[in-house]
C-alpha cells in the first residue's frame, strides 16, 4: 500500500487546539504543498504562487445553500490507514491506472457497496452530459440575443432574462422556442437523475457512517465525488493516488497541471473538469462550515499561515481551499477503508 500522508511539523505550523487531539491520519495537511517528500504517489512540494483558480466558479450546479443544516464530521482512528482492501482494477475505465488501485486477491468477493457505487458513477456521467448540453444551449440562446441586440452584451443579457420569464421581443422568442424546449427537457432529465443519485448515495454505508456528518457535503456533492473518482475513494491504493485523480498531486516538486507534451500529459494524468469539481466542493465546504468546524479550521489555519508569508489574499484563499479539499479526500479514503474492513 502507498505511503500515508506525512504528519505536519507541530513546531513550525502548530495546529488549532480542537485539531491537535485528532489522530495522525487526520492531521491538518497545512505544509503538504511546500515541503518535498519525493513520493511516487505524488506527495511533494510546490512553488509559491503556482495555484490557479478554475475558470468556471461552479460548472457543476452544486448549491451550497442545501448544505447549511448538515452536522459536523467525525474521525475514525489512525490505524484505519493500515487496513487492506482487495478490489479489482476495471480495464474498461481508461482514466484509472492499474497501479493506482489495490490488487485483486482472486477470491471473487465483491465489496458490499460496489453495485451502488457503479450505479452512482454511471448516473453521474449521464447527469454531467445532460448539464453540459443544457449549458451549451443556454450559451447559444444568449448568442442569438446578442445578435438581435447588435452585439450589445448588456442589452442581450436583459433580453435573455426577460425571455426566460416569458417576456422580451416576440420575434426573438419565436426563434428561441426549440432551444428553450430542449433546455427544459434536459433540465427535467438531469433533475430526475439527481434525485436518483441522492437515493443511491443514501444506500451507501460510507454516507451513513461518515459523509452524512460533514457539514457542506450534501448527497449530490458526495455523488459527484464518487462519480469523478470513478469508484469508491477507498479503492485507491493510497491517499496520494486519490489526490492525483482530482488534480491535487505534486509530481517532481511541481503541482499537477495540464501540459502540452503528450508523454508528460500521460504522466500528469490531469483532467481540468475533475480539478474544477474539487474546487467547487471546497468552496461549498468553506461557505457551509461554521467557525470551529473541522474543515473550516483547516482552511483558516492554512490561510493564516499563507498570509503570514505575505502571500496575496487571493493566492492564500486558493491554497487554503486546496489543502482543505485534500483533507476531505483523505478522510473519505480512511473512512471508506474502515467501512469495507468492518
């Protein structure tokens, strides 16, 4: 099994009081991005100022308002990281490499939630296809409005807003009828799949045992986490492999990123849509967590550390979000291992 994340240096970066008592498995990873460990799993250092914010702030339609009433998370013990789970590699999924998953022991056993997880992955991909198609049609409608307004973006925006409320010029409304009909059908289909996703997530033991107690992580967000991972978090060989899946790894001392060279791109394994999803989840988590909540403490502690180094506020914010979502993935991985071994 891959190496577990290294604990932080308590003297250099002291933890908040409520985090200090937790196990090493859940120590806040506040210096994971600035101290090199040269691990093959992707743990290492990053150069200051290399973080970039995804262009679309919320391309996944995850509403943080639905998460406000969620409870706090709880922490399994540190020795859960040593638990082994034998799950086969699915060669039908080209995005997941065999060395990122645990080997099959050949006993033919199936993980208790594997069917539900496979259903969630499939439904999530269908949902994403529908939402992307809906987004493209919306952009096309807005382009038609701009053309009708002679290129005036503000006027086109007002027209599109009015048309969505059954107002606006009749001649443009007629042109947009087939587009708006298709948009409504796509939205209805996506909403139906989202309800199915929420139902499937509630069947998972990991949801009841851990994810349900995380304030800011609703059913749809957790379904997206599994869907973008392509499988349950604990099926990855190490936490670092899971981080790499979401574009959060550090490779050869530099952050994981998109590159032009084909060979390097294969080694990077970077998918912008998965990194964008991690950003959206981290933003929702930060907004939903209250002062004193575990993940909010991780965010606040890292942001204070970065600001003390005179890092610009925007960079400090993004770095704190990155550390927080890595901590979320780490806890999901450990909790999943615990449930599968129970």
